[in-house]
């Protein structure tokens, strides 16, 4: 095949994947409201963490490239990690909101680090750490509140809705897990770390 044909095939593949993601998002938004209103529940099934991270990398490819941000994740080291989640909400509402914030508050040239470690029996800890500007204590304390105004512009003027963190926590709890957040605003020591406790295994 010619180089033009290869490029066209690649663009078609990317477009088809993007359309599939849009359909997933639309369906997930409807299901999210149903879950919040108690009209539906979340069905958790095994999902390979590598597959989830690959989808997130695809979704955030443009902003990561635009800000020259490095996603540090050892897929070979975590190749056997499986978590019990609803795959669509996990990628779009949980990881999507965490990565959106990480990209939003990181400066060009920084990195986002993803790591997994053993948690209590039957659980793993998924740790996502950025090197961004961090959050003041008053914002951190209200981060998961649906009524508090926690949104603020990113390092490149990015805007947000302020509801993402509440939705993220809602879904993690529906999986039977938990989420903790730490943040620092120092001149040299700064950034935010999300630690998700999820049902799953490392091997």
C-alpha cells in the first residue's frame, strides 16, 4: 500500500474509534443519571487496567500533545492487573475526570504518573499523580461536594463544570471502592495525587 493509503486507513480507524467513544459517552450519561436517581445500578465486571489506560491515552491524546505532557505508565509491569469496574464509566467518568484535571492543572512539559500497588486483600490501589499547581486546602476539602463551587481555570485557561469529581467518587463507591486525594501547592513540591482503592488483583 502507498503511504497515502496507510494514512487514510489510520484516519478511518481513529475516526471509528472516536465515534464508538461518543456512543459510549452518550449511553453512559443516561445511565449515570439513572444510577444517581436510584433507577439503575452499576454492573462490575473484570477489566484489564492496560485496556483502560489505553483508552484514556487515546481520549486525551490531543491535550497531552498540545501541552507536551508525558503519561508515565509501565504497561508491561502492570500487564496482569485486573479491576472490577463498569468499563465505560471507569474510563470516561472516573479516569476521564482525574486525567482531565491532571492535564488542566499541569504546565507544559510536566508528567502524569500512573502506578498500581497491592491494597487490602482483594483490592488494589491505583495511584495517579500529576506535577501540576496543586489545590489550596479549602478547595481540597470541598472537592467532592456537588453544591460547592470548586471549578477554576487551568494553566492554559481551560474551563470545567465543577461536577466531575463528585461523579467520579459516586462511581468509585458504586464499584465498592474508595478514593483519596492529596495535593500540594509549594514552589518546588507541588501536584495532586488521586489514590483509588478498587476491587481487583495484580496477577
